[in-house]
């Protein structure tokens, strides 16, 4: 994370806060299933340079874990998870990844 990113976070950039919230949840889950991949991803995240594999995993993870589907109980799926993830949150993460050159 460079100084500009830190400044945006401190001043309340909502997109950055969304990305940080979801990356933290993703890293915690990844750590439980693949500690080596989590270490690599965390190192990349801290340098604001996620490896391509980690970026793709994050994109897939956030898509699969959208919990706010706008369906009611009778209409559709309910996804359990440690964080609420809206379709807009997913779009924010995908936009953030694309801005860093990752195909999503």
C-alpha cells in the first residue's frame, strides 16, 4: 500500500474500505485452506501488488460469496458467510482488480 492509498483510506474512500474489508475476510478464509497461498497473497496485498493467481482467486471468492442477493427466503439462495457481500461490493472489488491490470 503506497502513501496515496493510505491517505485515501484515512480520508474515508468507501471503495478502498470495501476492498480492505473483503480482502481481510478472503485472506482469513484462504489461510484456513491454503496457508502458503495466503502468505503469498498477503505479501502481495501489503505491497499493493497481488499476484495474478491471488487476484483471480479473490475475484472468484467475492463472486461466489455474494450474500445480499436481493431475494427473499422464498425466492432464492441465502449464502452464509462471515461478512455481508453485496453485488455492489463484488463490483467494487472487480473494478479495483481491473484498475491494477488484473483480468476479471
